[in-house]
């Protein structure tokens, strides 16, 4: 169990690194192109691992093509593009805090779409976390809230989280149908096909890719670590300790993002980010606190 905790800490650090590296190359690689190249590298790495499963389940892919398209669009194409686009306008710390509020968006969307029951404790947690998110996004300014003049990047990050939650709902319902690597390979391939026209348009319009060792190494990091290594690490840890306990470790993402922002960008965490982030985490704790015993079910297709 201790090894699983260490593994999850590493996973959280890798996901924070995704935000930091995305911010570092935001001015040299356009967001859609960045997301496309990251996914293409991940596809090449997973190809030898998933090709056999893919060939063995061709009829399954044809039968479930609608599910695969939805998963590819929401959790892979839209989420990654919006995340990297948001980093053109906001900080990795803000993005990490918004990302840590994913369980709150999940509870809200679950209530709206599938009428999931919302207990008083969960409702309180939702209100507390949303207050924390608003505090961070408004920089503690009531005027920003009342005038709805939020940072565009923060809004994009919220949209990215919403797409991720929609993806997770579909995964929860359908993931048992797909083998791990073959399913990931099919979803990645479909996402790449979806993104080809948008990437082509962006490339023809902007022509702003600045190729150097920093951009190349950044792409390799994004394609290998968040897309493959963190995914495998997450699944192995969840198999051992269950998804509820494992998800708590994702609250470390904004912590690592803040540390990395200070080291690499000399960006100190502000008082409104610290206070708002703490409020978000309190709300997440209240919302997700469950009495779970021996839970080992995991989402095989999360990326």
C-alpha cells in the first residue's frame, strides 16, 4: 500500500508537470498542434502494446464506434486542447486549482444529467469549493465576480474540466467493454483523426512553431509521462487502494504546480490562490468523503 501512495504522488507530480511544460511552450507551439503532437507521440508508444488487442477486437470497435468517438472528442481532443489553450492566458497554479475541483464539477453534472442524489454534506462541499474557485478566478475581487470579467484562460480551464467530467461519465458506463491498451489505442487514433482538420487549419493560419531542443524535449515529456507513464501508474495504484482514496492524491497537483511555478517561472503563489486553493480542497474533501471498504473498481481508460 505504501508503494501505491508513492506511485500516486509521482503521478500527481507528472500531471503538474503537464501544466508547467504546457505553459513553458505556450508561446512556441500553438495549443491544438501541441495537443495533437502529444497524442501522436503517445499513440506511437502505445501502438506496440495495444496492436494485438486492437486486431483481436475489430468487431467491438465497429459496434461501439459512437462511444469511442465521444470518448475521443471529450476527454482527449477537447480536454487537452482547452487545457493548453488556457495556459496562454492563465498560470499553472490557477489551472491546477481549477483541475483539483474536478470532483465538484462531477457532482454538479451528475446531479443535472443523471439525477444523482446530492446529500446535504455534498451540497455544502459543492458550495464551499465553488466559492474557493470563484475566489481564485476573481483574485479575491468582488467586483470581478459581479462584472463577470474573469480571466479567459481560467474560463477555458473550467470548460476543459467539464469536458473531462463528461468523458469520465461515459468511461464509467462503458469502460468494462474495452481492453486497456487496445481501447486506448482506438480512442487515441480517433482523437487524432478528429484533430487533423483543426491542427491543419491552425498550422496554415499561424505558422508559429519554434523548433528547438526545449520544444522537442517538452513534446517528448508530454507524450511519454502524462499520457503513458502516469496512466499506467494511476491504474496500478487504483487496483491496490481503490479510486476514492487514489483521487485524494490528485489534490497534490496544484501544490506541485505552485512549487514548479516558483522554481521555473519565479511565480510566487499569491494569498488569494493559497486561500482559495485551501477552500477548494476543503469542499472537495466534504464532497468526496465516503465510507469505502475494499473498493477496487477502476476506470481503465482514464488519461
